[in-house]
C-alpha cells in the first residue's frame, strides 16, 4: 500500500520548513540521485484567480533542490481554450503577474509545451485507442519531475489534484483536446432556441454560427469547453449524456499514460499537494474562487493516485457541512478519474497515511 505523508496545517511553520520536511520524508535526494535537471510542475493560476499554490511554496522547493546540487526550472503548459494562457508568451506574462518570477522563485519559469502548445513527444499506450498521447517536451527532456498540485474541487472531475495535473497539465493541446472532446455540445431542444446568439458570443473558438436562427457547430474548431451550453439562457443546448463519465475516463487514461511514460523514460517523480485555500472550482477560474473547506495541510507521496485519494478523504473531513462532500460540490464522483488511472497502473487507491 502506498505511503502518503501528511503535515497538518496546525504543524506547518514557514513554506521553507513545510516543503523541506516533505521532501526529506519522501527521500527525494535518493529518489533523484544521478539526475541533474528537475522540472517542477505547477499550475500558475488563471489571470484574476487568487487561490493557486502560492509562489513561496514553489520557491522553497527550488531552494531545497538547488542546495542539493540539482538544476531546477518551474513549468506549466498552455491552455486549450483561447484565453490569457493559451500561448507561451501570454502564459509567461500571467505567471509573472501571479508572482512566479525568477526573483521570487530562484529559478526560471518556462512553458513546457512550446510557443503554441504543440511541442510534445508522442507516447503510445495500449489502453487509448485512436489517439497517441503527446507529452509536453520539457518533461521528456528533464531528468526528474516534482509535481506540485493544489487540492481543490473541479467542475468536470469533481476533484483536481496530482492526477489532473498529469493528465491535463503535462500534455500538449492535442491531448488536451482528446480528453475534452466527449463534451461536445449540440442543439438538444430546438423548440427552446430563441435565436438570441448568446452561444455564438460565448465561443472564443468561433465554432458556433447561427443559420436561420439556430446554432450550427463546427466541431473541428470546438474544444468542448462547455461555455455555450452554460451561457444559453433557455437551456436549449446539451452535451451527450455520458460526456462527463467519458471525459473522466479519458483523464484517468491519459494520466496513466504519462506515469507509464515517465517510468519507461526512467524519470523519477514525486508529488506534493497543498490543501490550503480549498475551492469549489479549479485554478483556471479567472476570479477569486469560493472557499469550501478549512485549510487542511500538505501531503506528499511517490504515488499520484494515493496522494489524491488521501487529499479527497482529508479535505472532506474539513469541508464546511453545507457543501456535503466533493461529489455533491460539482455533481461529479471525485474518484472516477482516479479509479481509471489506478486500473491502468498509475497508482493505488488504498494508502497508508503517515502523519508528521
Ligand atoms: S463547447 Fe461551445 S463554446 Fe466551447 S468551443 Fe465548443 S462550441 Fe465553442
Ligand atoms: S444561446 Fe441558446 S437560445 Fe440563444 S441562439 Fe444559442 S442555442 Fe439558441
């Protein structure tokens, strides 16, 4: 059974002490022995978001690595949707605005998937049919990877942590699109459509046009973000009934492919999850986000499934009663994507919690 180290928030001192303690407990120095360049995978947060993992924690990880002779860089990938982080240039601007600078981190922030989010290394695995996973090139070129995640709710996976950070966060746009594609909108109730054009305005991809007062979708441009469905005032649009389940299956499959690739490429990986400022939705939300639980603390493991399962179980203990758990929070089973990942060798659903 996988070990998950847990440092409760009451015992946490400075970010430096927290991160140093976790990295020591994981014996990362031994795990990364023989490695030179370490990629620290984070989520920089959307422009306007305020609840992503604070740069001071990432800076502490950089210090620990640098003091032990590792070369470190901090990294994230571009978004699939058109927005403030959809190219490397804009992504680096948002990173700087959100506090991830060379001065604050002690290491540079670089974008892992190239200028336009298309620079990756193909990795074929038997459990994904009809798509070859494309892993962002910086992870292929690094010697070791430290995945620092924010434990919080997520509108489409129920919970977002290490597995989500691997599946969506470590791949190029092509594989992000593969995961999102089941969430394909269509005009489910033509009789409710008033021809108002709100769906056209909602689509930054320009994938919707009105033809004779009704929406027509260009699916080759659609990135399945769901924006038009949410914006339609009469609820005339919908996505296929099994879209959420299929999306979660794909998230789990891709995460397992990334873990499998890292193993085959002999890249050691460690996972740290910060369970503070726990929000209903993910760090892609471009505004201050609703807090749903008391701060829990910090978790660490070499198993991404186990660290997510432990995070979910712990956070649910600290969640304000009116929210009623992750499944209730966004109407999605938070462990569905974890079970899919686990079934394909990404890690274990059972864990032993080691309280520090
Ligand atoms: S889901 Fe709707 S808003 Fe999003 S890209 Fe597709 S058509 Fe556009
Ligand atoms: S937003 Fe809804 S009601 Fe308005 S045009 Fe689009 S589908 Fe029709």
